[in-house]
């Protein structure tokens, strides 16, 4: 069944002038209208289909200089509070963050960069998490996906995320405060091959409870390894988030690993595309996604801008 995602742009409320307006898509469930009828929305989307594309071929710099992603407008993520003029391709193109489908809107501010970051606490239950009401972003992904590396890359510290790798902290919700004003939250990795089934189930329940109950959670950042084909467990996680209307950003990691086609390997952008096509049915419109590498720092500034615009919108609404 096609489901509405609460982070997604309300494309179907567009006026006939083709000026796309996104509204209060970051609201918590209690502030959202109850389930909307979806079918008229989808029919009205059809006029935005394939011919109108956004060219991302200007991605520059090795190793992702040959990334060429053509995105139809209905596959872009238009953040809440932003508008997109479908009649002006170039203007839209210029506002899409590099290596992503994310349009930069008016809520992205100069506060995007990390000035300071510190570990705050490990919590074993959502109820134990900080209660100061600051907005937060949760990083989650399969073990070995590159979560600690990305966290360290975002905050420009070599070992901050090691805190959450200490024995006894792996099943905790770890809060890091950034710029004294918002949290990055490191959640337990999932899919440890060696973990007993019972422990895996507990971790699932633990993180799912957090997703469903945490009022200050602005968006989950679900990390997916783009250097390998989609894994069932990742697809399951993404579809669960979509079905439960938990705001989600897909963060594709290890995009610097560009294996040769002759070995039968697929390039990161091919894995990115396949992953999205496999989860599309669970979302009314495209969730935001972004390609990253902790080796080259690809995507780091873009993630921070994306977080900035989500956060600032959330704070105002
Ligand atoms: P975690 O278990 O999800 O926290 O993953 P880590 O951050 O510990 O990384 C797991 C492995 O992947 C390590 O060997 C990292 O060096 C490697 N890795 C992480 N990020 C990247 C990346 O962006 N590119 C490449 N090539 N390797 C990475």
C-alpha cells in the first residue's frame, strides 16, 4: 500500500502555475491531519514526470566527478517551507545539493557548520534521553556501514564516535550535542552476524521504541553502504520507517569505493538508484537522500546544510 510520509513535500497542493510549495511536512504526528486520501495526489503528480529533469552532472572533484544523475522533479526532496518553480529548470538545478536529491530551501542557515561537539550521555531507554527539547538527528545503520566514521567526519573529530563503541555502550542511545543547540544521536548498529537472535530482536525493539516515542526527533538518518548491492535488512528498515511515517533521510556511505564494472560490480550511484526503486512503494514521494564518503568527506557539508534546514523549520513550527 502506498503511504503518506510526513517529511515529504505536498506536491499535490501545487497551484496550476507549477510553483511547488511544500508545507508543514515536519510536524509531529499529533499536529498532522489524519491519513489523507492519496489517489488524487498521485494522479496530479503525473504532469511532473520524466521529461522535467534536473541535471547533477556538474558534480565536481574526484572521485565522484563522473556521477551523472538526472532527477525528475517528482524525485526531488523539496524541504518544508521551500518552493520550486518547475518552469525554471536551471534555477531548480542550482539549488539541488550536490550528490543528493535535496533542494536547498530558505531555512538553511549559516548555523550549518559544526563549531563544537561533545558526548553528553548514553541512555538505555528513550525515557532516559535528554529532556531539554533540543532537536535531534539519529544515525542508524547496519554494523560496519561506516556510522562512526561519518559521525566523526561530520563533527570533524577523529574519535568522538568511539565513545559509543566502548563495551557496554553499544546498546545505548548516545547523545552528542553540537554547537550547544542540537543533538546527533548514535543508535546501535543492526544486523550483527554474530549476535544471538534474541539480542538482535531486543535491539530492534529498543530502537523502534525510540523512533516512535521521541518527540524531538527531527529525522532519522539511515545509513546504507553504497559500495555493495542493497541488503534485505536495510530495505526492511527503510520500509518500516516509511510505513510508520518516521521522517527519514537515506545517507549512502562509502561512495568513494568505485569498483570496476568488468568485475561485475555496480557503481555506488547504481546501488543508490536500485535501493530507491526498491523502497519507492512505501513512500508517497521521494525521501531525501545523499551520497557521502568519510574518506573524501563527500556529502559532509551537504548533510549539515540539510540538517540545518530541517532543524530550523522544526524549531519554527
Ligand atoms: P560502523 O561499524 O558503522 O561504525 O563502521 P565504521 O565507521 O567503524 O567503519 C567500518 C569500516 O568501513 C572501517 O574499516 C572503515 O574504515 C570503513 N569505512 C567507513 N566509512 C568509509 C568510507 O566512506 N569509505 C571507505 N572506503 N571506507 C569506509
